């Protein structure tokens, strides 16, 4: 009977060890799954952050290009205004020269 009791006790311990081992393996799997889930969340956050950075960079580039385009338009408009002013002055000078010549001829 003692041998049978000892064998039963040994089998019970072995069974408890297997149950403990299975629980430990299950806990390890859960922990690994939770770690993988946290990693996925972090990767998504990093990807979202990268997308936002790229979007901001594109917006800055577009704004810079727009400012450059505006500066070029202003430069062209200014050059046209100056050219028009020079043209008008030249025409006025020509008209004044003709008028002075006319006065000179009339005064003779």
C-alpha cells in the first residue's frame, strides 16, 4: 500500500508540475502577445508621426514656393512699372524737346 500511495503521490506531483508548467507557458505566451501588441501600437504611432512630418514638410515647401512665386510677381510688376515710367519720361523729354525747338523757331 505504501508503494501505491507513493506512486500516486508521485503521479500527483508530476501532474501538478505539468499543470504549473502549462500555466507558466500560457503566461509567457500572454506576455509575448501583450509585448507584440504594444510594439504594434508604437510602430503605428511612429508611422503616423512620420506621415505628419512629411505632410508638414510638403506644406512648408509649398508655402516657400508660393512666397517665391509672389516675390517674382512683385519683381516683374516693379520692373514693368519702372520701364513704363522710363518710357513716359522719355516721351515727355521728346515732347519737351520738340516744344523747346518749336519755341526757338517761333521766337526767331
